[in-house]
């Protein structure tokens, strides 16, 4: 089967780093055109450095990283270092990346890649604030032609918010960008808290990943253990939610998720409910149902996929090392 071509836009971030580890390990299934970074969980310089570090751990130097927007479209930055640690990567040891990001801007890369792509051939996976994508769509609306869909982590309906009472962080961090993306006419597949709270990094699941023993698996286990130790994520025995890997897991095994068509509006005016995603499942005239909203997830299945993918990549690396002897 032909690999699925993707651009990954992210703000690493603990769960973004787990997402990247899964994507990098899925070598045969995903053709990653590039990683683009945006300010979000931590500042733009750190999200870019962190993407390069995870690329090093995964031994994927051939995949380019592009630094993107350093602030939201119209508002002050809202970082989340209290969830991700000062570095953005929890307790993971930090070193200088072996290679830096590319010199060109992430938005330029997104625009040129999608303009050159075959129609409906590229999935853009977005797991941070949607600033880069909103700027790209505003600059060159024709990039929609190359998009198969936008698979994003963001929003909440039944679960409420995780940064305010009604808003999920990625949408709240740049609600104007999110409103532009949801209203762009592109097909959007949205994995909000309603689904990601069903995917829990229980201690048993973390231990199974740690037992794989490869550098990427050990990094993933360390990141998940850091997240589990945060009081805000609840009792550690319950496990912290695994947010950002969900869009990648869906690309690899769509049967792990339940999706329902809907229309989504993003609140950009109210200080009380800024960043709220109004999810309308009813068919209403004049409001196209161009969003597929994840209402459910097979948490055990997502963790099996994560473990199997990391283990297969570890076996591939061991085989290559043996052949090199």
C-alpha cells in the first residue's frame, strides 16, 4: 500500500513528542513531507528545538523541520509550561539537536508543498494552535486543492475544557486561527477531549512501552510518566489523557475511533467562553457538516498500536545494525 503523505504541524510539548515518536516509527505507512512547528505549549524556539530532538531520538534525519509562527494571529501568547515542564519535554534529558531546522518558514513550506501536490493527496495533521495553517490558507486559498483533510487535535464538547471551563488549550491559544480553519471549507477531522480522555496512559501501558527498550520507546515512557505525575491529570493509576497521538493513530487505524459529522463554530468574542467549540450534530440549513468529530476512541487499541509500532521500528533498527556488522 502506498504510504499516506502527511505534513505534521505541532508545538512539542509532551504529548506532541509522543505523537511525533509514533509518526516517525510508522515508516512504511506515513510519508512525512515535513514537520512544521508553532508557538504553543512553550515558545516557538523551544517547540522547534524539541521537534528536532525527537527527530534525533527517532533516527529520522531525512525529515525536515520548519519553524513557524511565533505568536497567535491577534492575541497574546498562552503557554502551557505547567503541563509540559520548562523545556516542553517534561523530565526528558535535553541536548543540542544534531541538526537544526530549515531556514525557510513553516508557512512557506506548507503553501509550496500543497500547491505542488496532487489533488486531495496530503493530510495535514495539526496538534497545536492552528496559526500556521490559518496564515497559509489566508495567503493562498488554493492550497485547499492539495489537502485530503486536516486531522487535528483540538476542541471539546461533552468533556468541557482543559484550559478554561469550556475551552480546550489548542483552540483557546489561537481561537481566531481555529475559527478560520474550521470555516475554511476544508474537510476537518477533529479529535477533541471527548475522544482523547478515553485514551489513558495507565501505569501498566507505560510499563509495556518502557519494556520495548529502544531509545524512542524509553523517551515515550519517560514523557508519559511525567504527565501521569502531574496532579492536574488526576490519580496516576487512572493515567493521563493521550491527546496529540490520536490523529496519527486514526490515520494508521481508523477503526479505533468513532466519528460523527457536524458543524463547528469557535467562540472568538466572549471573554468567558473564548475558544469554546460549538459542535452542532443536527443538520441545519446553511451550516455545512464539513467536520467529522471524534465521539469515541478505543484507548486500549490506541496503546496497542503505539506499542506495536515502536516495537516494529525497534526490530527494524536492530536488524539494520546486525546487517552492518
